[in-house]
């Protein structure tokens, strides 16, 4: 695993990457997250040898910030990173809000794994909280969130390693209130308008929905099944909104299995 910088227009993108064979695997983090949320994928035995890419999305982690960030801008930056890695085709693994980014990268994708993906209005609790304030007013609220990020993750995950908890919590301090508000607002509009789930429903892409069996997302699965009858669904025990942190072996075991399936047809 190495961290490199990819240039996308006038913006730089910091990514964790590893060269390998077959279709690449592109990991996309959620709101306030970073590439580090997928660090355990690079150590997972069944993914050894696979080409992996995990970017810090624009305005997050170590990637350059911008005054305004749109979902299309983010997708174009990820496309630049994918091109830099030389992936001809790829499996997308998208957590939470990154479902909206994944939907913009279908052109050369061979499959999608949505991890607690934002698809229905019921999945928008955090972005609802963000945009309940105006863009200007959110700064003070987000400053409080950043100070308590470790506590927020402690209650939202099952992480017992204090060092790991601190490593993941630091991503909150690396993003700005404006970026978080802009992205949350765009996601909200897309999900509430039904645009996102319709795009996935119409795509016909191999789609796997992974979710934590211990979290509130599990209660919405019947509604997601109704809207996405072609998808497969994978609950993960002893996990909530961050299955890749709570149960990495189970989560990446599913990713490895899906990768093998799509690689046969890529």
C-alpha cells in the first residue's frame, strides 16, 4: 500500500493504492470519512494481489479542498485517479453517501458493492442534521462535531482498538464545514427525489448491498429490496453503519467473493 497524489484539473487527489491484477477495486468513503477507512482491505488475505484504490475524495482527508464541491466534481476526480491506476474496468465499493459517486462511475464498472448505501430518505439522518442549518450557520455545529468525532465513532462502531478509533476519527478534522454541507445537500436532493435509486434500478449492474445487522439500516432493507429486486443483500452480524470497521473480515470476504464473480465476466 502506498499513498500517492493524482492531479485532476486544478485539484490534487490523495489516494491509497496498490498495483495488482484483474479488475481494480475502487473504495469510496462516506461523509466525513477518508481512504483510511478501507486500510484493512490492503491487508486482507483474499484480496492480496488485487489492484486497489482508495481516494480521499475532494475536500476530505489529505485531498485538496475547494470552495464549492459538487458530486459531479468528485466523480470526475475519482475518474482521474482510476485512469492514473490504469484500470480498464473496476469493482466499486461505496460506503454511505458515496453511493451517489458510484452511480456516476458506471461506464466502465463491472460491479458495485454498496455498504450501508444512502438510497432512501430513511438513510439520510446525518445529512438531514447537517442541512438543518444554513451553509453559513453550520460551521459552528460542525466544529462541535469535529471535537467529539472520537465519541461519535465510539457509539456508531464496535471498534475496541483505541489507536484505530483515533485514526479513523481524525478524518473529521480534515474536512471543512462547507464541503460537508455542500455534499450533504446534494445527496439529500438526489436521494429524496428518487433519482439515485432509480439510476441503480435501471442500470442492471450486478449490485450487492452490504449492511450492519445491528444498525437501523437493517430496518429499511424490505423497502430497498422492493426497489432493487435484482440486487443481492448481505447482512453482517455485530456491525452497524461501518461494517468495514466493525467486521472487516466479513466485509472484505464479501468484496473478495463479488470481485471473483465479476472478474470472470470482465
